[in-house]
């Protein structure tokens, strides 16, 4: 194989005047030397079913979600016995009466199960039903043992996989099942450890008998100290761990816990499971996790977690950051990575988005300094198109000089361009370089910032479900100078179009998805139409005026504080490149909260 050495002079990244640290910023990537498949599930998020449901009324949400590249991730789907079997189907828990069971509505949020199944197939995601909760006809009246007939509950759990794998063989085949959610939390279970362990054992035994190959996991404990998660987990391993095929857990914490601490806990719990006979290769699914703080520090935390989890990826079955759609619990903290209209939440969305091209095979990468983290991959799609990617993060508190060298397995790079995505405290900056300028890659990377480098071919999208690298149309970005707007107020916005293609484009920019009656003023020097040569960019500044109340549209779910409803009117404008040759492109929405002076009765969805 011909090996082409590359070093690049990186002319587009800004050079910063901060004093250089003593760290050695030399990096080397050899894209010709694969080291094993990357586990994309470590970049996962929780909430696929709700995204699918909400996107039916907010279509832009789906594109925002797809641009994170959910392929290779595990989709946890809450599946409730009350939806599947609202009344007992019969008196024999070993026999399904499908005339009285409802698999079409068993998954929370999903009304069209066939469409949801097609969606999961299209993005190459694994389905993990979470079989959970009790229902009125099964309640025992005993708080310590709330499920009156465990065999009937197990029939429900088995019926879920039977519906997916047997009744619908063309649907996504269930490979993993999680048994109950946070059974150590009274609001979700409330019974004794022994009673939950019996449910788990019976469920696993039936699965292993009737659905060999389908893996069963638990106990998915809340980490709340008062709920005794350590004691529950220890007893689970000792008493029923032999029946589990994998283990699940939840980790939530504050700013005093680091990504390395979280990774250490994952390893410790996996090691406890692997100490059991026959479980030497057992894995853990982190089916809920988050850190309770926001801001640039949260971005740093997520970047650090990416690298910490990649270091232990052989221990991990899946990671599910809680949650996909923004969710304010009791007015204290906002979970999530995007709003319901599809606008990214900058602190969490962009650090996950930076991993979107890390797919396929990991390749050899070396950093001369612990302060500079690097991971690189090579992915070849079904059309044999190649995508070479790397993520570089400055984990130190000082600007670092970076010098990157590498090797590629292709001798002809004429069809490729180098896409550069730089993550800063002000958002993401996109630039494109022709490969003919690749000689030596030297740049300075400020503290905490990250750069995603992608070598790809313009013209045809690499991932079938989304043009997430703008290979078929220019890249369009929209930013705002404020997160909120009041009645009669103004917001300044900037639209940026980068021609990511290898041909010139001609068109104009429009601001769309604005409430009726809102004004848009563009600076007069902007021509009605512009022509962009390959890799050229164009910026347009505009001012929005909130001249009318927008129609009700939720930014997020809010629980526990109805008086916060007046903070939850969403406005989500987008910038649209209207192309003369039909290469139209749309930015991701911008999150604006329309804040009225007084509370109202704005309804909150589930």
C-alpha cells in the first residue's frame, strides 16, 4: 500500500497571542494503521423515542438530531406494561393472547411503531427496550413486594421481545433488554431488593429459554445516596448477577466529580460483574448520566468524558447522556442537548457533534503531551467512499502550540478537502482547505478548545441519513447575540455561509421560521445575491425585532414549577441559503426564549 506522509500548514486557524506553554504539542496520526473498531456507543444520548415523536410536529428537530450521527448507538425505549397489557390477557402467563395485547402502543411516546422501527433501521441504531413499571391489575397491595404475580409480569417482558423479534421479523431485532428503571427509587418501584431480584431472575430465565441470544441487564439504579445504590448493586451481583448478561447503572453528579472519576466507577462496577464465573467479558450500559452544571465547564466535561470513555471502551456496552430534549426539572437544572424546535444547547450539543465523524476503525495516534488529547478514525461507507477524521482537544489551562503529522492510505487526494470544525466558547467555526495546501499542520489551540479535522470528498454525503458534513450543499450557520428576547426587543444575528463544495455556488441568504409580524433588517451593504468560490465564506448581519407575540411553542418540558411557563415560549429562526442551482441549505435553528413580563398559562407537554 502506498503511504503518503502529510504535514499541513494550517493557515485558517487564528494564531493567538497567549504565551506558549512548555507542553510538547507534537501529534502523529497514521491512518494506515487500524487498531480496532471505535465504540460509537460511548457518545450516545438517551431519548430516541421522544425525539422521533416530537419531530413529527417540529421537523427541524430531526435534522438537528441526525447531525450528531446516532449510528452505532443504542436506543433505550421505555416500554410500559400498562400500555402493552392494560388488562390481563389470560390466566396462563406462558401463553400470549395477542387479541388482548397491544405491542403497537407499548413504547412510550410512539404512536406509529412501524415508522419508528424504520427510523431505527435507517440510522443503524440498536434497540434496547426498557421493560418497566407496574399496572393496576397486577398490584399486590404489599409495599415491599408490589407486583402481585411475577410470572404475569415476566409474560409482559417476554412479550415485548416476541413482538419485535418474532411477530415483526423485518423490524429491528432486540438484542438487549433492561429490566426496570431505578428500582431503588420509591416512585418507580418501592419494593424490597429481594422482590426486584426475583423479578429480574425470572425475566432472565424466560429470556434465556425462549429468546436465546437476547441479553438481559439491570439493575439501573439511581445514584442518590439515600437510595443505597452501592448496597443494592453489591447484592444484585451476589444474588442474581449470574443471570445477567450485562449490567446497567445511572451516574449523576456535580462539578466535584471528574470524567476520570466516572470512568473509574464504570470500571469498578464492570469488574465486580466480571468477577463472576462466565462473565469475564461482561459490559456495563450507562443508561442515564449527566453532570449538574452548565456553561463552558460542561463542554469541557463532555470532551473529557469522550476521551475517558474511549480509554475503557471495552467495558462499555452503551452510554446514554440524559437526555436528548431539553428538560427543566423543578426549575433547578436543564437537562438535554437540544430544544424541542431543534435548536442546539451549546454547552452539550457541540461537544457531542464534534464526535460525529469518529466512526469505523480507530487508527494509531500519538500525542507527546498528556495535555493534548487526540483520537482518529477511518470510515469507509457502502459506496467505498473514505472519510478520515480526528478530534484534538487541549485539556490544559494554557494555549498550546500544535504540530500534527500523519500518514494516509490514499495517493490521490485531489478529490478530498480538509474540513476544520473548531469548538470555542462562542460556538463552532467551520473552515475548508483544499488538500493541495497540505504541507505542515501547525497552529495554536487555546485552553479548552477542540478541533475536529475531517478529510472527505464533496459531492455526495458520506452518511446516507444526513448530509452532516455539508458535502452536497454549502454549510450554513446562524448565531445570535442573546438567548432571550422581550416584547418589542431586538436581537442581532449573524449568518455565515461556507462553500464546502469544489464548485462555485451562487445564491442569497434568508432568515426563516420567524413569528408573523417580526421584522428583519439586514445591513444595506449586503448584495441580493453573492457568488462563492470553493471554500470561500460569506457573512451577513441582521437584526430581528420582536414586534408581535409568537404562537405558543415549547422550548423544553418543565416539571414541578408551573410558574416557569412564561419562560418557555420558543422562537427558533434559521438561516437558509437559497441557491441558484438548487443546492439550498439550512442552518440549525437558534434557541431564543421569548420572555414575557408576566406568567401565563402556557401548557406543558408530557
